[in-house]
């Protein structure tokens, strides 16, 4: 057996699929969008603690728009990111040892989590507390005691939006442990046949939708509530673990085998144009049910679970299929997409700081709700992206996924 290279690859080098960079950019936009909507929802998600809340009137069309955008972005964004993460992780494990893979994932996930606990969660706590004071939920002395009233305290402690890094750290440990078995299966003839069947562009999303329906029916909180804590929530953990392995399956089904022609991401999403209307209908059913303000039980719960599962499975495959084709046509934009994909982790980590400030500053201001939401959206994108242009070539930028000082040094003219 030949030795594996000792260097650690970047995700973009590992995946070698421009569509995956585009998917990361889309995920970044959707996450910032859903958080821009959170303060202006008619029916806020239980458990999602926000600094202020300014719901529109029930008859206002903005109420439907804001709630709909929030739920649609929430249902699609993180599952799409998880499938992409599974794809990239599998490609990394194909080319590098498990130890190198875990070391790289610690740098990309564990280190940012540790850094952002003081760097991000502490400023967020102060901004959120300021908002709670403005809306009458707290007094200044509560900030030092870290004790608030019943509207805040039950959902106060946890990783907030950084929960995803915690989950992904656990997933990569499980994936690294399972990789020898996965490698044996994919090199056997029976395993190759099974992988080809399961990764078919209609079979994979159909199977995924069925399994997700069961998971969401048993644990509907990942759609109907937000869980803030230090211990993973069972339903959310199982749901994203399944999505991660769906991405792994897609990756190993597009890897070159000695006796097979290599399939591509476009091959594995060939029927995206059939899945697109399925995703749209599922999303409409889900949003209509949630907008009705139901507390799903029995058949209503099954309807929510099935429509959410259909939106996730068909939507993720349709998006990847569309992006795989679009990126073939816009090769001139590949460099820009790659830069935005590189910045996506940074934006995810810090975007709630400018958004939280903007939400609190606009609280009860005589500004239309849609304009407030747009300003919060721009704050969550423009401020982090502008900061990234400077911070990406610093030591902090390197610790948070950027190229670091070496890029800046390489750009300097060499002395003659």
C-alpha cells in the first residue's frame, strides 16, 4: 500500500466540485436570512431566544412572508450544509488517514468553537440582554448575575447557533470510526451494486424522505422548536447524522473505482427537475400547516413530518442538481464563489453580532417591518464580509478557516 500524503487539504481541494462551493454560499445566505426574519415573525419559534420581538399584525402580508422565509430557510439551509459536509468528509477520508482527517476537522470545527465561545457568545449575551432590558424582560443587574425571568432563563444556557459545530465534531468522530467498514463495503461487488442503487438520483431522496419522516414524527422538535443547550437534542442529532451519511453515500458513489466509470455529482442529481416541483409542493404544505398555528398531533404531526422530510430530501437534491449545472455555465464566477465559500464559516460564526445590534437599535423605530428585516439582513452579510477581507490574512483568520498570514506574505514583492 502506498503512503498517504501528509499535508492536510482544504475542503475545496478535497471536494473538487464547484457546485459544493456554491452550496456553501447558498447555505450562508439562507442562515443569515432566517436570522434576519426571527425578530419580525408573527409566530416565533418556541425556544428561540431573541433580543426583541416585533411581530406584524396577523392580517399583514408581511407576517406570511416573514414566517415563511424563516421556516423555509431553516428547513433547507442546515440539511444542505450537512449533506455537503458529508460529501467533503468522505472525499477527505479517501485521500488521507483517519488521524489526519480528525486533526483537520479539529482545526476547522473544534478550534473555532472554542475561540467563538468568548469571541461571539459573550458579545451576543450583552446585546441580547440589552434587548431584554428594552422590551421589559430584564433589569441591568440581571446581566451580572446571569439570572433572568421565566421568559429567558429556561432557554439561556447553551451553544446558541454554534450548536452545529458541536454536532459536526461528534459526527466526524463517528464517521472516522465507521470508515474502515465503509471502505470494505464500497470495494466489494455487492457493496458497489448496493451503493449504485441507493445513490440513484430518485432512490436516494425517496429513501431519505421516508427515513426523515419517521425521525421527524418521533422527534418533531427540530422543526417545531429550537433547542438551546450543551447536550445534543436527540431528534436533531439523528436527523443530521442521517443527512451526513447521505452526503457520504453521494461522495463514495462518485469516486472512481477500478472497474467502473466515475459518476459525477450531476449524474447523482440527474432528476433534479422532477424533484424541484416535489420540493415546492412539500414546502407549501409545510408552510401552510405551520402558518395555521397548529400544535400538530396525530395526523397533523404526520403531515408536518412528511412535508418537512419531502422539502429537505427533494429540495437538497434539486438544489445540488441545479448548482451542478449552473456552475458549468458560469466558470468565470468560480473564483468569486470560492472566496465567498471560504468566508462562509466566518459569516456563520459572527453574523448574529451585527444582526443583534441592528435588531435592538431598530426596536420600536418608526420604520416599516420589511425595511427593518432588509437592514438586519444586510447587516448580517455586509459587516462580516467586509471584516473578512481584512481578517482572513491574520492569525485569527487562519484559526477561523482563512488562508492566514502566509497569503499576505506571498503577495509581497520579493527583494531583488
